[in-house]
């Protein structure tokens, strides 16, 4: 069973599965930081053969990360 923990967006690394406030889940392929030239912003990127998704957020924003399978 997966366990969801809270972390700050700025602390995330490639390969982590996140759950957004919308309920969408994806594996982070890349973290762009700083984003748009702003040190306080990051952009979490999902990049798969079937989908590309970018989630810009504040570096100190809380997101849920999955631990375990």
C-alpha cells in the first residue's frame, strides 16, 4: 500500500511520484529551478511517451509524495 507524505516542491527530485491538489498523480521526470527566472518558483515536469505535463509552483509549496508501492 502506498503511503503519501507531505514535502516541499523545492525538495523534490527526478523519479518521485507526486499527487497534486487536483488528485492527479505523476512521476516527476525533471524539476526546473529556478522557473521563469524566479528563484522562488519551480516547475515539476512529467514526460512520458503518452503525456507531457508541467506543474509550476512555489518552491515552498507543499505537495504529496508517494512512499512505497
